């Protein structure tokens, strides 16, 4: 599993990615809280926990959290926010007992694994109630400049839109969609020009208040909450 886009440290005040990285996690957490009810006492496992920001956010919301990641430095960073440990890339949650948590979250990891069906079925096995996913949206806007190469992350092995992610989860992995939500829509050529002319704060407002309302289906991440079906 190759991940070539994850910075270990993001400066909140200097790096525009900080807000976006936190925004889609906040959107995912709000989706979960809307449908899970009171989080107090619910156990959440974040698979591919990265730097651990979602562990901190979910803990603050009342969940009992733990995290897994294959990157030792990410685990070290995540341990600042909660219980995190390292697993092998080929683990596929085999070390976690069935039905041992209420929620498994997995953000921007599924596109990197050799066998996403196997991993998603493993999440269903481990979770008693919900699987919360975020993956890159193949329908997000690409650069309009035809001379510019299309944005492709070389670490991604596959990708989805809403319909194909739902098909994978429901038809092949025994999950049932509860709801989708959206994060931020970005028009690369236009948004970057707004940022250069007016600054990152205005660009953020432009992306959220205008683009995201006009084209919510073109957001950068597909965020989906699935429930575990009765039959395991």
C-alpha cells in the first residue's frame, strides 16, 4: 500500500491544506453523530488513523476511540490524541475480534489497498453498527487547462463515485447505506486564482459558500455512512 500524499505535519496557519483536511473529517463526524445518537460509551476504531486528528475529534464527541495505521511515524503522531498502534499493510483487520466496536471509520485509505472488497468486508465483521467511509470523488472537478496533466495520485489503485461505492458496499460487502454527505467543492483553476488575488480566507469562503452549494456532487471526497446488516 503506497500513500504518497500525506504530510506528517500541517501548519494550521501557513498551509491551506490544514482547513480542508479538518473540514471533511468534521463533515464525516457530523454525519455519524446525526445517525448514531449519543456517542458516550460507543467504541470507534479508526483504520488508517494517520496523524490522529479524527481520534481527537471523535473522543471530544464522546466516543471511546482507538486507531490503527501502517506508518510508524503516523502512529507516533496519533498517540498524542489517543490509543493508536501499528499494523501491517496486509493485516486487513485480522487482529481485531468480530463485533468488538460500534463504528469503524476509514478515511482515504480504501483507494490504496490491493483488495478493497476484502477490507470493507473486514470492517463489517469488526463493527456492530456502522462503517464510516471517505474516499476521493472521481466526479470532482479537474483542471480546465487541457495542457495540464489530469490530477492522478500515483498511490491510488482504484476509485469510485457515489453509485459505484454504494454498489461495492451493499452488493458485495453486506452493508446498507444510511446516508452520503459532502465536503468542499473546488474548481482548481478558478479557486487557485481567487486565492492568489484575494487570499486563502476569501478562497475558502468561495469554495464553501458558492461552489459547494452550486455543485455539491463535485466535492472532493465521497463521505458515506453504512450500517451493518443483521446477517454477518
